[in-house]
């Protein structure tokens, strides 16, 4: 019986009124009959079947165009939510995850920078306070008298060597100009020797003399340039590197005294729980600065020792080279001048050295 009723219902149609509402009094009676627990035969008997099932399967509504009615069947239009606007809850997760990660990374960098600035500010405040205390005689200063004396000697020596370097460069410039003048004068004498038959020998002697002086001058210039280069390396590299280490050591000494003074002030105050915690932190910072100060103190001592040994070795060689080269040049001893350069491994081959002048052959 039930099968016959269902087959009959499949061929029936639901009448639709003018406003498009398919509900009727029979629907209401169906709901009332279901509420009072009517039998299956009574419900089927009062059910107006809507449409052909085959038609629904063929031309049914598109799922993308269906709507969800929030206010019940036949509710108001403003309660309709298009299903095309509904998205899965996990669709925004993949897009927002990188932004969240970038925000967290940015916050981490900002916090790290803030901590760095905070530590720098505290350290700068302590060091500035210690510096003013030392300057006005209210604070104590850690001093190594022997090391301080060596540092003062180094600074004074560097000033004197800078003066030697400046004067040697001036000598090089002046002597270079003199050599160029001698070369031009020799060329002029040689030209006049060709154009003045009556003075050919006299102009020729002077031309050869100026060319020989120019040749020896170029050799001496090579020795002086080598001297200047070595002094420049000693002053502006070796000594400067040691002075940079000394500057770092002095900054470490100031930090060490600043944290030492801070620890002494805390230790002289009350000993409550909060103060004891601050004393413990200050003790840790003091130990860190102490280790840094002692390490740099050792570095400066070693560098000063090696610098002194290197300075004596370099200057012994360079002063001997300078003396021998100058003496040989003004003595007119070209062989001794060239031998001096070979002795100190100064690579120089002046132009025309392969061809001796007539004056050398006399």
C-alpha cells in the first residue's frame, strides 16, 4: 500500500499560488498531524507530492545558486545567505600564516634592538658617571704605573717618528725636483753642444756631468722612497695598531672601574632581598668587566714588547740605509750607492745604467 501511494505521489504536482509560496493549508495540517503522532498512512494520505522525481534529478537546482534561509522555510529575503559566499574555515589560514610569522619575526627583532639599546644606555651612563667622578677627583681609578709609562713613551715616540716621516717626504719632493731640473739642464747642454761648434766640448762635459748626477739622484731617490715607505708602515700601521689596542684597553678600564664603583655603592647600602639580588647581578657584571680588562691589559703588554723589538730592528736597517746612500751620493761614488741598495734589497734599475758615461771611464 505504501509503495502504491509513493508511486502515485510521484506523478502529482504541487499547486503554486500567485506569490510563489508553495505552502498551503494541507501543509499545515500535515505538520499538525506529524506533531500529534499520526500514522504513516494518515501522513501519506495528506501529503501533496511536489514534482516528478525524475524531473528533479534532471533539472534540479544548481548547488552554487542555492541559498540558506536563516529564518526558516519561507522566511524574509534579508535572512538569505548565498552559499557562494561561504568558504571553508581553513581557507584563510594558509594566507594569514606567513603574515603572522613575519609579525612575530619583526617583534623579535624589535625586542632584541630594544634590549641592545637599553644595555648600551646603562653602560654609557655608568661610564660617563665614572669619567666625571675621576675628572673631579671623587672617584677612584685603576692604574698600572709601569704600563702607563710605556704607553706615554709610545705616544711621544710616534709623534717624533711622524716628524721624521714628514721631513723625509719633503726631502724626497725637493730632491725629485732637483733631479728633474738636472735632467732638463743636461738635455739643454747636449743640445747646445750640437749647435755650438766653438763650445762643443764644454757643453758636452757639463751635459755628461748632469746626466751622471741625474742617474745617481734617481738611485738615491729609490733609497729614500724605501726609507719613507718603511717609516710610514712603522708609524701608521704597526704603532697605530698598538694604539688602537691601547684605546680599547682604556675603555675597558673605564668600564671596569664604573661597574666596580657601582658594586661598592650597592654593597655599602642596606641588605634587603631586592638589594641582595641587585648586588648579585652587579657582581656578575663586575666579573665580566674584570676578565675583559685583564685580557686587554695582557694584550697591550705583549704588543708593546713586540712593537719595541720591531721598531729597533726596522730603524736599525733603515737608518743604516739612509746614511750609506746619502754618503755615497754626495761623495760621487756611484758603485757604493748601488751596492748599498743591493745590500738592503732595494730593487731599482735607473735608466741608462747599462751604459757608463765617459766620466766613469776616466
